[in-house]
C-alpha cells in the first residue's frame, strides 16, 4: 500500500464544514428541496437528492467565492442528480411496465392543476428545471441561464418547448 | 388552454409551497462532504493518481477549480487488430421476466440460454466467444450481480455484486472484467478476475464534478477503459488508461452515453440524446459514431422524435452495428445496420434490453 504524503492545501475542520453547510442550507435548503421535488415528483427522493447535493456542494464550499455562485452550483447539482436518477430509472421503469405492472390511469375528472403537474413530469428534467426557475422562482432568463449553466437562448428554447409540450398534452387530454 | 403560464404558476405553488422541508441537514452530510473534500485536497497535492489502498485510487480534481481535462487528442495509434468473424447475437428479452437468448446474425436459430435466478439484463461475450458475462437483477430485494458462464449457460460463477452494476466488459485476453458499480451514494469502475476474486477500483467517484459512472468498456488492445459518467452538464464519454490514469473527456455535449469500441479500436459508437419539441416523449436518442479521439462525430441513425435508439454494439468483423430501437428509453426492437448506417434490419421486434455480439470461436465448425 502506498502512503499519501502530507497535504499542503488547507483542510477543513468538522465544525467549519457543519457551520458553512448549515448556513447554506438555511439560505437554500428549501429552494433545493422544492426544485428536486418539481423534477422528480417524489418527496422522499427529493430529500435524498437534496442531501446528496449538499454533500457535493460541501466539497467545494471553500473554493466558491460568492454566495450567488454557491446557489447556482447547488441548483445545477440538484438538476444533474435528478437527470442521473432519471436515466438510471427509465430502463427499469419501462421494463417493469413491459413485464405487466399496471400503470395507474388518470381519472377523467382530474383537476386542472393536477393535470398540469402530471404533464410536467413528462417533460425532460431540463425543461422542467427551466420552467421551475422561470415560473416558480420568478428568475429572469439571465438568472435561470446562470443557474443551469447554459445560455439565455437555451433557456428560451427550454421554456418555449416545455410550454408547447404542456399545451399539447393538456389540450389532448381535454379532447378525450 | 389560454392561460397556460398562469396555470403553471398556480400548479407550482399548490404543489411546492407546502411540502415538507427538514429543518436541518442530517449530520452525515457534513461528514461525507468533509471526507470528500479531504480526499480532493490530498489528490491535488499529489498532482497525479495514487493508489491509496488495495482498492481505492485518488485522482486529481476535475472541476472548474482544477486543471482542465484535455478534450480528445493525444491517443497513441493502436496496434492493428485483426477483425473476427461474426458469431451469434446474445440479447436479453423482457416479457416472461427477462430472459437471455442467442441467435444467428440473420435472426435464425433463436435459443434460450439458462441463467441464474433473476432478470438476465446485460450479456457480454468473451473475446474467444466461448463464455458469457451476464449482469443479473434480482427478482426481489438484493444486490445486482455479474456471472460468468459457458456459452450454453452452464457452470455459472458469480464474480461481482453491488447495489447496482453495469454490464461487464472483457479484457482482450479474457482474464479480467471491467464494470461500473454503485453502492449507496458512490459509483466506481472496477476490475475483477473473470474467474472471480481480486476485485479492485480503478476510478472512483471522488473526482469533483462527477455524479455517477454508468459503464466501463475495455479497448480492443486492452490498454484503455472507455466509460460514460454524469458531469455538471449531463452525461459525457471519457477514456482513461487501464490503471485509472490519464482520464480524457471525449465528448462535451452533456447528452452522450453507452459508448462501445469498434473491433479495431479506431472508432466509438454511442448514444446521443436530443431534446424534441413535439412527440410523445421529451427526448429522443440516436446512434452516433466518432473517432477514438472524439473527433469526426457523425450520425448513424435518424429515426425521428418517437424513438430512443440505445445501447449500440459493434459486430466483431466491424461491418455492422446492432442496437436497441425503442420508445421512451425502454425495451425495443433489435436492429442491425451497416457500419455506415445503411440497410437497417429488424431481427427482434420488441422487448430487447441488452445486446452482445459473439466473436465466432475459431475452433467452431
């Protein structure tokens, strides 16, 4: 076994990490949890993803220079964890459907907001994230672009495509 | 719907304003964050990959604050590798559970291969075509496992187990398997002896900016491992030396995964996701090919918004590519195309999950 030599960079004490993470959680924990729930539709998964996001952000906390960058990195981490989970889950989920699991049918009298919520779950994670940032967090296009780490034009495209897809789904449901 | 934006705002408020938000983070979050940061600090100080135990490799930070990963390039010219003859295609089929089948390349002579109890999800032929490594998912609770067996399913030996494992990839000499595994919150690339034992991690998830590792694939000359992993922007394809050093990023779109080597090691076929404006699914995916250094990316399939083409595998003689042609990323048909994407032929209509193409054993009649 090869030993690691003494480190030259600054290490972090347990209390420093706990304090820094606690402060960030106080500022952004609710927003991160809501984002994870909006992207997964499962509150338990949202809690797990939020915790994992804070673990990863914690590893970078002493290198990120501004609160805004911390927030953007946290939001982006949540989005990508949700995307990774969606990718790991999709093959298993559709395979189970193929093997005969019953998918619950939507009741015909479902309320408008429940229909919208279900339609949201059929969007890509990035489309849902863009809509969440613009229509729940009320971010500007520039703020949303910074949060997702993409261009303003990409945000416009994600929002427009997401709204179009929602409209198609909901109008199609109304026609049934 | 006239006021879709208004309904959207009200829907978000109704569903998100009153969800349960824990008052604080559990203590293990800080412990794990600090532990991960300490590993990164140590790795940065070393400036190179270092074996820290029999099982863990610490690699340099790969995030924005660290050195930029080289994109493509720098790959030495591989030695000439002779093509092999195309043998049977093994594939997993969902329907009555998930069963393993094999058939001739023209779709004839389909046979069921017995496998250990569970769903036989992902097959991988050995380089000599005489054995199979199969990833099996349990029917109920329990680890996912990798087994090595003879081509007829006999003499199955379990060689790996974890909360989740990928398909296995054989070293060209048939002695070692590479695979990705996750347990709890971490994923890593492992090597293990094909006979079982000597399981070790060569690339762990301590690297900053890594979210998950999904696959591992030996190069035909045995010197490199190709893999895909989550990044800050999505999923991308990477390659590294077989000892875990010299990691290079080959794609940077955030939408690329399931890479597979050509038999001569000069090209890589992979899946690329594309967002779509209309259609029943939010994304579609198609098969693309690139040079082994990440250059010259070109599309192989273009089947429109309703399809998710996935999991491409090269034929052993290099003249064709097989892939799963599905919808919504699930099981689909097994399609074979020429290496230029022409002349698609559907060999299995639906229900296919994983594919592996056998190099015909040299002593077979």
